[in-house]
């Protein structure tokens, strides 16, 4: 016989049989949890990346229009002050939009503020422009 094998007491054998299902469930849970974390991180990264790209495109759309209108109105001597102020405020909001994610920052609140300011600006300028991809955004 092998000297390395130690004989188990009959009570240990019964305990092993009795706890077998519980041990297998625990090991399976741990293994499944590790796999789930890896897959969840990958899916979360891709979701965040694509949502961030959508938000960035929308912010860029607003900033591009604002800069063009600021340039356009700079050519006129008499430009309504309210419109220039609204353009400058919206430009500042878009440029100040956070480039990093933080729990202390309400990104969607800031984005909604920019959207509201843009709608107000369009009303002031009596134009009907909206972000062309607004129907494709799903938040």
C-alpha cells in the first residue's frame, strides 16, 4: 500500500458525502462568478465606450453650430446681445462638459442642460435645427 494515503474515519467519509453537493455548488458559484465578472467588464466597457461616443458626437454638433453662428454674427455691427450671450453660454457649457466619468458629476443633467440651452437659442434665433441623431439615442 501507499504510505501517503491516510485512511479517513468513517465519519469523515459520511461528512464528505453529505457535503458533496454543497461543495460542488460553492465551487461552481465561484467559477461562474469569475467568468461573469470578466464578461460583465467587457460588455460594460463597450456599452460605456459607445454611449460616450454618442454623447461626444452630440456635444460636438452643438459646439460646431455655436462656433459657426458666433463667427457669422461677428460680421454684423448690430447683433442682438441676447443671442450672442446665449451662444457664448452654450459654447462654455459644451467646452466645460466633463471628459472623464465621476460619481460626483451628473453627466446626463449637464447634457440635458446643454440640450435645453440649445433649444432656447434656436427659439431666440427663430431657426428650427435639432441634433440629427436624437432619435437614435437610447438612454
